[in-house]
């Protein structure tokens, strides 16, 4: 299962959205309501950590040699 990040959609501009995680299958539709409170929610799209080059090889690191991340 994949863990997705969601945030509530506040009813007014003065309220802050609340962020929460929810595990679901990749084939499941995104939530539209908070599972406990029923508040409207939207899924947050976050970036990945890897960058791929043409041909599928990972991009070279820009941090330099000797850092241990290779």
C-alpha cells in the first residue's frame, strides 16, 4: 500500500488546513472527505527524490565526490 498526504479544505480563509497521511492502493480513487471528520480534503502531490536520464540511468550527483551518496 502507498501512503498519500492529504490536507483538509478549510471552510473559511482564516482557518488553516490540517495535513494527514492515509494508506491506500494506487488504484484507489483519491479521498474527497476526511475519513473521521467528513471534512472535504485534497491530496497533496509531493516530488520524488530521484531524477532519471534518457535510457533510465540515474542522473549524476551534483554533491561531489566523497559524500557517500553514490
